[in-house]
């Protein structure tokens, strides 16, 4: 059995209500269609403050400032019951929007982001205190420009960037005629790049490594990086690695809609397992268009619009040293072209099939991590409780396969599920947010086996009607080949007999 | 109901005639199922799509309704739908769609 270690994890949030209000896909479309709508009028007044976002329980769970057990105990609705505010957690941080604008400037190598000079000075001082930003990164931050320069740029073609409703910067276009390099596209790509860099920097710190130790970066967001001749040309990965000073790394991007992160982990694990590249980071930044995606429903139903953070993550894959939890590569779940599209076919392909291939039952998995969308965001938008629906499907499948009784569905869901806590950022909720918590739970001996499941809506790209999915089993260190490699009495006896036989032969030869 | 699906249903009704069409819903929540059923009978209640103000009065069922289950091959049903039958609130889904059908469908099975 082939296994690959997951040595460290990082998860970050970039609080960005102004980016959400102006460049989130839903408000942006509304502004074009009905600029004076009630929705747009009411939305800014409903926004969370940074302090509220930093005291919002699911955000705290995402950055590792709260365990999932604590989250499950936290009183609902979470939006009305703030917890202790924390900027940093075990895995990463939640960063305010002004610092994020500075971080975008740090990550911009084509002078596209301009900050107002007062804003630039103020964020420079704040970013200098960030534990993961080094001199090389801070030196990339520019001094900023007078407000009049920004106003002029915005009058021409640049997109305004705001803080508390005031012009604080702008994002310029990268070409005068190329639609794939226009200001809006560049803003989305730079925001994804900056949030990805933040996660990568936290990962390097959490792993106790130097940037130069990273051999390869696999990036798995949903952005298309390129110009008019090659719209999705790519390599966000190497662009992230450059800013993080990973001088010995190269990289590439993996795209599979929301299944991208799991697909990227499997890709990276293949490289590590083959010995081709020992320290591989799998990274993704967040998505600007998904900010405030469901805000229309939230405003209508008078609940806070909570899609105000870009989410990012980074995981470090290393050879299995027996000390870290591992990905098993002998039992990958794959939603094949021929599998069909019914929920039953998909769930079977991603859970039952890979488990039974290695002699495991659905009840041998302690925790399942499917799409971990925060239900406080999806329920008011009519999209249901996504993780709960997934858990019920897995439990129902277990009933059909005769592995649990029908009356045990609720217990299965309660025991092997978890509340959704991930920001609704497409690829971000897709199983991976649990990996960091799983590493902690495995180190503490609370769980031994988890399954990470990603699913992607390929049909959104209009090239196929298919969806996709991928999954893998994560196991505690030292389980070796899982059930298959546990030492049995017969194995020990056989080994001893062989050794004694060899000894006898050697003694006879010696005589 | 998304705009493209509205268009497909409208096109099909024009091409084949409303009396020759049954819309089978697979939605997972009763509220959504009711809106879909309303859209293909009375018209799009959100006034966003091409069925806004177009009462097609089509015959509409949820896939979990007993009439459809009885007509289906039991093995296929078990393979494709058995799991979701355990997961979803079947009674509420059936009630939501039946109510809309009985009040507003001009055609029947």
C-alpha cells in the first residue's frame, strides 16, 4: 500500500466586505442591471464588522482558533452568538481588509494595484507586525500615490478599491485591449494570488520549514490565468511560490471546479509517493466573485450576509515517515464518466467503492468530510444544509449495503459528521477544510480514519453535463497499511520460523 | 427554476404539445419543488425567466410520488433512487407537488 504524509496545514480568511459589495458576482451583476435596487441599497448596512467576523464561530473553526467539538457546542445561530475574537488560530489567521489590500500590492508584480499613500503607510505598519511576512515580502509594498492619481485612474479604466466606503486604492488593467487582462480579471486573480500566498506562508511556518525547502507547489483555485491567446494558460502556483520565496520550487495548477483541491492532493501525493518531489505544497487562494453570492436572499430574509471572507488553504505533503497522518493511495474514490449522475451513484463511487476495495466498511471511517458549506449561509438561500445532506446519503447507503440498521441513520450522521464551517468559496469547502482538524484529532488519538470528499459541478463550464468527484482516506500515523498491515500472530510465527530456518542453514554451512 | 430549463420546457411544450409532456422533478426540498411545480403550471413566480406569465399547465410529478414508483422497474428504482428515498422528506415533497398539480395542471398522466 502506498501512503503519503500530510505534514502540516494552513487555513486563512481574508475579510473583504468592500470587495464583496463591489466585485462579488451577485452585487456586481445587480449593479449593471438595476443600480438603484433595494438589495444594493440595503446590503452595505447589513455587513459584518471585522470584529464580528473574527468572533464568528465558523471562522474561528476554519483558522483553527476553535476545535470542531467546540463549534458543535457553540450556541446557534452563530451569527447572534459571538465567541471570543481571535485574529490567529492553530492553522492561520483572519486578516482585515486594509491589510489585504496591502497584501495584494505585495503580490502584484506589474504595478496594477495602486494604494492611496495614507492607506499604504498605515497598512505597511500593520503588515510589518504579521508573523509570516518577512523582509522580502514587506519590501515589495509600495509607498502609495496621492488620492488625485487614483481618482484619475478610476475615471479612465481602473477599478476602485474601497475601505469603509472611501476610495483607498485601485486595480488597473494589464493591457489596453485584451479582455482577459482587464482590470476586473486582474483583480480576481490578484486577490486569489494574495490569499493563496498568505496560506502558503502560514504553511511554511506551521511545518517548521524554510521557504527553500518546498520542492513543488500545486495550486487548485478556480481562476483562469492568461491572456487573450491562452485564457487559462495558468501557473498561479509558481506565481505564489515566487512571492513566498520558495526559490527551489516550481509548480503547476490543477483545475476541476470544486473537486480541484482533492484532485490536486491526489496529483501531489503521486509525485511524493514516486519520489519525484519530496516536499509538495497544495495551495489555493479564494474567489472574489463568490463573495456575497447569496446576499440577495440574506438581505431579503434579514440575516447577515456572511459571505464576506476569501478563504484559502495550504497542505504540505511529504514522504510517509511513520510520524504524520497519511493519505492512502490504494483506495482513491473516483466518479467515473460511466458512473451516472444520481446521488446514489455518486455517493457509492466516492465512499462505498473505494472502501470496499481495501476491505473496509462505511462504519470503519470515524469522520467524513464532504462539502463543508456553512449551513447558516446556505439555508436562508434555499440551498439546504449541504454537509448534513451528504451525511444522510452516506448513512442511507450504509443501510442499503447492510452495514447499519435503518434506525441508526441519525446516530451515524451525528457520530461521523460535523457541522459545516467553511466559507462558501466553491472549491474551498470541498472536504479539505477538515484536513487540518483531522491532523490534530489524529495526533490526539481522537480519530484514526477520515475520508475527504470533493465534488465539482463541471456542467457550469458548458462543455459537458457531467459532474465530478474524488475522495481519499486519511489515516493516523502508524496504522501502516490499515487493516491489511496489522501484525497477525501467524505473520510473526512465520517470520520467526523463516529466521530460525536461515540460522540453522547458516550454522550448517559454518560447520 | 433556472432560465435555461424554463426555455427547454417551453420549447418542448411548443414542439410536442402540453398534453404530451410530463415534468418529473427531483428537487430535494419541498419549497423548491413547489416553486418548480408552480413554474411549469402557472408560470415563473419570480418573473425572471421565459415562463413568467406563461401558464403551461403541464402535468408535473415528483420522482418520489407513488404513481411513478409503481411504474418504475423495481431494480432500477433501487439502484438509482432507493438511497435518496431514505434521505429525503418524501411526504412533504409529494404533498408540495401534488397540491400544485391538482390545482393547476391542465393535463394528467
